[in-house]
């Protein structure tokens, strides 16, 4: 595949030493988020902070979203510090007493179970998270459609509805996040099922979750925001609020991870390029089981061409970025891994072997 590396990323690479670096293209993120905002006109956007909580990324997104979705007290405090006035929705399958105390100050609180609702003692605006038994096909990850710990089946929702009389909370609507990695038609099918169920309960506010597909094998193929937005507008009825929670599909493309080649070697006939970084910085290819897309920025030498496996320098055979991919690599070259703007640095096991943390650069 051919990966185009922005000029600003190349400039950072020119001065890169053996300490890897993340580069976030905030100008590109701004353009992308503005396009998503236009495509989803009429639908509220709540960015899922778990995808990338970097403060500069959050600030770049703020003008284009209606709020942020957090899933822990730590994320709540972090976003409050970065963007004190922004609207926060709080979700997650398990909430501590300290986290439940935050409910009154959240814009929306996603209730995961009848037990959670019973524990709520202060007024709060809530959505009941539903786990519908619907057919989810083609998803990279399913959070609904069967026995998972997320949300409630209709029986749990009915139990919550019966508890609302004596409860101090205010029911605003329904929340559902049933799958990840779906194209627009698949997400619209799920949205239709969630809306039909919520309307049967007389509800008028719906958070349809995220799950927009991102392809690491074909990075040029982007989620069809225009089709999705048009479909949501066609599904919505007058007086209803529809909200979505994109994460990976918002920020994946703005991030780059730069690392130098330390060694190129052959072991039992197979060629390996050992990099100064590792999956302790960029865990995405390991967790998703793919080859991370990359470009090579050659140094002073010329590397041998042919199949090569790109690995980090951790003491585990799982420290792999890409297997048997065609590339000409030599010691001193810089490898620029694309699509490192979501579920990358923030989900990685940073302290394994205690290597240096990467530097962070921002293109504005």
C-alpha cells in the first residue's frame, strides 16, 4: 500500500533520535471533524474519549462536537480539566460510589443495571443502556446481541422503569452501543432496531453509540459519514433527539508513530527489522491482529528490499507491528506508522521494560 506522509510529519522525522515520537496532525483532524459535523447535521455528536484523551486532540474536536463521552471518574476529571464547560456523558458497566456521586454534574448518565439505578441518590438525567438481542453481522466487536456484561436486556429495562417512581433520577431516553467496526448500512440497521424499541416505551431521546468501521488494511477506505447522516435524518421523527458516539473513526487518521530502525537481521531465513519503539507504545496491531500501515523514510543508507517483519525491542514474540511485508529497510531509517490516533498510546502497556516514553508533537 502507498501511504502519504504529511510534510509536518516528515519534518519531525528528520530530527528523530532513538526515542520514538507521536505526531498528531491537528489541522487534519480539524478538517475531518468539520466534515463529520456537516455530514451528521441534525444528529448530536458525543466524542468517545477512550479512543484518544490527549488534551490537544480534545481541544481540536471541541468546536465540532456537542459533548464528550467518558467511562471512568478519571476520564471525567481529565476532560473537566481540559474543557471545563463541555457536556459530559458518563457510561461504563461498573461504577463506584465515588463515580456515582458525579451523576448530578453529568449531562447524561448511562444506567447499566437496575442495581445501579437503586444506588443513585441524587437527581440526574439518565439514559437506560439497552442490550438488544438483534442479529449483529460483520462487526469487528459485538457488545450487544447476546450475553455480554454491557447494558440490560428488555427485562432489566422494565425493572428500571418500575423503579423510576421513587427514584430521584430523570429518565431522558435510551442508550445502545451494540457493535463496532460496521459500515454505514449496518449501523443504520441497528439504529432502526434501537429506535423501534425505544419508541415502544414512549422515549424520544436516543444515543445510538459508535462503532463506525475503520480499515487498517485499506486505510484509503473511510466510513461513509454522508450516507450515515442521511440515513439517521430519514429515521428520526419530529421532536426526537438522536446522538452518536464516534471514537476511533474520528481520530485514528490524525496520528502518526515514528520510530527508527536499529537493526535488520535474518533468523532462520526470515528477515526482521528491529525498531527503537514497540507495542508498549503502539499496541493497536497486536490487539486487532493486523499489520499496521506504514511508510519508510530512508536514512543515509539503502536497505535490502523484500519481505520483512517489523518488530519492537520488547522481550516477547508478540511485539510485532507488521509481518512479512514488502519494504526496503536499513538501520537508521525512520518508519512512520499511520493511523495511530486512536486506541494507540493510551491503551499500550507503557511501563513494560521501562523504555523511554515517546515524545509528542502537534501539527497545527
